């Protein structure tokens, strides 16, 4: 998912819980405002005020907020104290990323394969690309099996670049990689990006731009913390409303709206509420589980017309089902699998360390 937070090492700075809450909101926008359009009639979302109408139309762009949050949080966790410059840090980083992303990705992939093999391009070759987490880079694979998983491929690329840049500290290499990634993403959206969206060709540039812009925001956090909140609110409003003409519609969102939202979120105490933390913890599960649930319902009902009481009840039932399944997946599978992988790695490393003195 786009937007998964890293596991915090014991010596890491304080957890940015408010950004966890913001990530939970972003996951809910994608899951409950944008993708349900594949099942329900448009008027269910467009006829009930401008906010829901806007979210249903632009909800796909909140994946870019995930990228921005990831970059900011990774910088917060790993750049302070130059943690990736320490001996063995890259191996620990890789294991932590695998433990965080892969188990739930594999579980949802197998679940979708069980009921939709052969449909919509769900072939053996596409399945192999998903297993390798390379699904974004072989078309039309990004739209197969569990569609939202395309962003995991992009996240992994951002992680690799970030680790390479920070492995010897946060000096010249980090600045060069950060600048190049932002320039590549921004250049693509300026020169080749199209209005509306989403477009598969934009996926990697979107990830690079958002993730490394998040790194820059963290690096400038001291100065940005002094920006008055009305200024941030104005930037947020401008990013949501400025017309882009023939340019990519992502530009004002990624450059203005989402950075302002992140900086404002850091000042909002309500994002520390338990319900927001609950959503944040389960945001990855919500992101990966919601579309298979919608697809299962659509397979039974077909497209659902109208917006009567029964339609709203079905919509509410889908939201409830996704939240319940996400909670179960988080507590009974995602966290245990993450702990098991980390503990297995720790045992392997301890055994290897014990063998070295014996051999000597």
C-alpha cells in the first residue's frame, strides 16, 4: 500500500501518530469514496453535496498522499541519527519492509486468485509479477488481481532509492537522489501528464515525486513548523481548486494541497484520538481488502442502480465488512506475520553471530 509506515526501531524518534490518523483517512477515501463507483450508480456520490462528489471523483489521488506520508515518516525514522549508515542496517531495513508489506499482499493476492482466476487478465504471468511485487511495471498487470497493489511496486522502488541514498548518511548522495527523483516525477507530470486520471504511465513518477517531496518536507520541518496555519489552509484550498488546464491534475494536489494537509495534520490533536489511531493502524489492510470485497459483491449483484434505502444499506454493509475484515487481518494475520518474520531474522542473525567466534 501505498502509505505504509515503517516499523519504528527502539531508538527511533517519537512516532508521528497524527500522520497515522491522516493515513487512515486517506485509506478510507480510496476505499469508501472512490472505488465503490465501480459498483454503485454515480448519483449515490454526486447528488449529496460537493464534498462527497469531489472525493468520489478525485479519491484515486489520495494514493499520492500515501507516498508523501511515506517519505516524511521514513525520513523521520531513518535519517535522524543516520540509521541506515550503521553496519547491518540495510539488511534490517529490507527485512522490516518485507515483513511490513509482503504477508498481507500475498494473502489478498491468493484470496483474489481463488475467486477470480482467469478474469480480467488474471493469468499465471500476471500472478508471477504480483508475487515478485513487480506488478506495476508490466502492462496490463497493474489492473489485474488486486488492483490497488500496483502502488506497492512503486513504494518498493522508492524504498530502494531511499536506502541507497541514505546508506552512508544523509549527505550529498541523499540530496542528489532526492533532487533527481523529484525532478523526474515533476518533469513527467509537466511534460507528459494529462488532466483527470488516473493514468498507469504516471504511477512511478507520482511515487517518486510524492515520496521524496515528503523527505524534503521532513528536512525543512523546523522552518515549516513556523508557517502560520492560515497560510497552510490557503495552500490547501488553492491546491484543491486551482485549474490545471491541459496539465496533470495531480500537480496542485501533490505540490500544494497534500503537503499543506500533512503540515496541518501535525498540529491537529484530534488525529491522536483512539478511533483515528485505530484507522491508521488498519489503513494498509483497508487499502488491500476493500476492492476484493467490492468485487465479490458486484459478482453477486451486478452494478447497483439508484440510491434508495436498500442501496445505502448495501453501501454501509460493505464499509462495515471491510472494517471488520481489516481489523481481523491486522490483529490475527498482519501483526503476527510481521513479528514472526522479524523474529526469524533476529534468530538467524544471532546464530550467525554466535558461529563467528566459534569459528575463530
